[in-house]
């Protein structure tokens, strides 16, 4: 009997670093999983402090299924978690198939490490691999104001093909609460990587359309 070749699992790598903005990561993860995408998740040790502070939740590798499920508010689907110090992990190698990588939120330290090729942890190494393999890399930078050196590093990364996507919510989509503003940013991330979603109301060339739509829905 002939053996048919199997399609390899091809996940999105998602790195969560220690910046404020962990709800953005939860929204991106929900969007990817809702679209049926596979996810390889790496949570830095520094990210656990803002995660606890902003959501009241902990992240433990030994119980990651339970912790991530509580974090995103849904089943974890096709997800795998790698330790940040595991340089034998799949995403550390260019021969490991991925669709690309999203760092959300991204600290300026992570931006610097990726821009200079430091690869001090798995998130930076996986981002380095993503760039060298010419795959999609999205950096959701969450810091303000920005130093000149950070702006230069972001420009350098953009020149290498990365997409620098600041966590900057728009209000034309009718966003008036934290969840809607968070979903707007996550939706822009998914737009960039080509993953379908319904996280925000798109601009349709009509002033006030999103507000009118919300009013009609609440009537």
C-alpha cells in the first residue's frame, strides 16, 4: 500500500514578552484559534508579572492547558507551549515549519534583541529564524514615548521585512470599551497575517456607521 504524504502541522508562533498589554495577546490567540490556526506559544518569564497584574492570572508550564484556557476564555485548540529557555524547541530551527511569528506585546528590549540578533531567549531566537527564513514577523510594540534608538531598531526591522504594529487602537470602529479597543488591535494583527476574523467593524466609507450599527443592535 502506498503511503500518502501527510501535511505537516504549520503553526503561528506567538511570543508574549514582559510589556503591559497582555490582553492584546489573549485577543490574538483567540482570533487565531477561532480561525482554526495552530499556535506555538512562548511566554517569557518577565511576561508573567504583567499577566498577573493585568488579569490576576498565573502561567505555569506544568499546568499551561488550564492557565491558557483561563487566560483566553476558550479551549486551547491546536496549541503547543515551549519554554523560553528551550533552544532545542522547534521554533529555534529554520527547518521547523511555521507560518510566521507574532510578538504581542513586544517590549523595547525584545525589539532591540531581535534587531541586533542577540537570540538571548527562545522568543528572540524564533524571531531571528522567522526573519532569516523570510517568513512573516509582526511586532506589536507596547511602549510610549519611544527613544531614538528604538525607532531606529524598528526601522531596521521593517527594512528586513518585519511588520511593526504598535498597539494603537482606532476609534472609528465604534470602540468605546477596553475589550473593543483590544480586539481592534488584535484584528489589525490578524489582517496583516491574513487570518479572517470579525473582531472589529471595518470602515465602509460612511461617517458614524459603526455607531449606528451598535445603536441598531442595542435597540
